[in-house]
């Protein structure tokens, strides 16, 4: 049992360290800090296409209509992936609640563990997906 706890702790530490390093490298630095409005880490749809006075650039001034549209598409994709991450956290909480209130019934406890495991997998995938989207968005700039 102690070996299993030690393995899980090491795995979580590895994921947390690697995920933090990935997010630090993958997140592009905003050029206009005053215009970067975020709500619960959700990016604004216009992130990366605003002028110094916080107005949206003309598509021709931002590298063409193609780059302009792809920047908006990547911002919306990042927003959706972050939403998936928040939903995964909600499912972790729901699974934990089911686990605690399962009263030791093996079927209920197994379903709760499956819910928690699937939510954690979804959370990890969404975190790395956001990092990948930010790397792609950083190459567009």
C-alpha cells in the first residue's frame, strides 16, 4: 500500500513539475498588459490582435486576414479547452462526493473512482492542449 502511495505521489509531483514548466514556456507573453482582460483564466477572443490603445487592429495591420482569423480561432479554441478543464475539476468534485457518500458499496465506489480517474485524465489532456494551442499562437506572432 505504501509503495502505491509513493508511486502516485511521485507521478503527481512529476506531472505538476512538468506541467508547470510546460505552461511557463508555452504561454506567450502579452505585449499589451493593460488590454489583456481575463476572466477565470479565459482569454479574450481578441488576445493578440489589439493595438497599444486597446482597440482591435485592422486585419491588414496584423499580418493579413488569414493570420487575423487564425488568431481569433486559436483564442476561441483555448477558451473551450480551458472550459473543459473547469468541467473536469467539477467532475473530480462530483466523483469525490460520490466516493464519500458511497457508504462502502463496491459498485458505487468503483463508479466514483472511474469518474475521478477519467476527470483527471481529461484535466491533464486539457492542460497540455492549452499549452500546445499557446505554442501555436506564439508562432503566429
